[in-house]
């Protein structure tokens, strides 16, 4: 006869094993969201319009980079035209790369890799709610307020850093003597 404590321990072990197996199985077999599930979420979260809003920002950054790169350079009309052509071509490339037609498959793939079907449906339900819509409406202001707050925190740190940089002793490099002429030996 098996002692009662050993039988209870075996039952507990079996229960624990079944629980672990079920937990692993439910995680491993979580349903992948369908394209339709994700499309509904993307629509509710205004993903397409947010992506479209990024394009002018990217173009502005590009313009700043072009301006910075060519600042102070004197160029002929032909060179200016070539730079303008390259800028236009770069904008065209960015617009095509960030078009909804190009990005939708990326979104679908990333969402499928990241979320379960249950997650996507719950997130969609939130975004379709009044609170979710208010969140989307207020996100630009939220981001602007966060950026302003971060900048306020950074100013004193940057000033302190500049002070430390000014305190670094700068030793001029040693003078370079001109190369000596070699004497020919015979």
C-alpha cells in the first residue's frame, strides 16, 4: 500500500504537469490574427493617415540635410538644377517606399509576428471606443507636450555638458617642421 502523502504528492505533480502543459499549449497554439482582423485595427488606429502624415516630416528632414550639405557652396545653375533633380528623386523614392501600398504588407507581417488574434481584437475594440478615438485625437498634442518636457529637461544637462567641454584643456599640436632636403651621397 502506498502512503497517503506519496499519493497526494503524485497527484500534485500530475496536476502541475497538466497545468504547465496546458499553459504551454495555449501559448503555442494562440490564434494568429487574420489580415481582416489587422486591417480593422489599422483602420481604427488611423494607421494609413498617420503614415501619410510622416511623409512631409521625412521630406522636411531630407530638405534640411540637403541644405546643410550644400550650405555655403557656390554652385552653377547646372549644379543647382542637378541638386534639385536629386532632391525630387529622393522625395519620390521616400513617397513610394512609405506609400500605403508598400507599407500595408509590412504592417500585416509585423502585427502577425507581434500580436495574437485575441490581442488584435482587444486593441481594435479599444481604438473603436470613444476613449480610443479621443486618445488618437490627442496623441499629436501629447507627443508635442512630451517633446517640450524632454527639451526642458535637456537644456540644463546640455549647458552643464558645454561647461565641461569648455574646461577641457586644449593643447596645440606640436609644430611640424618642413621636410629636410636629402643630400646625395656618392
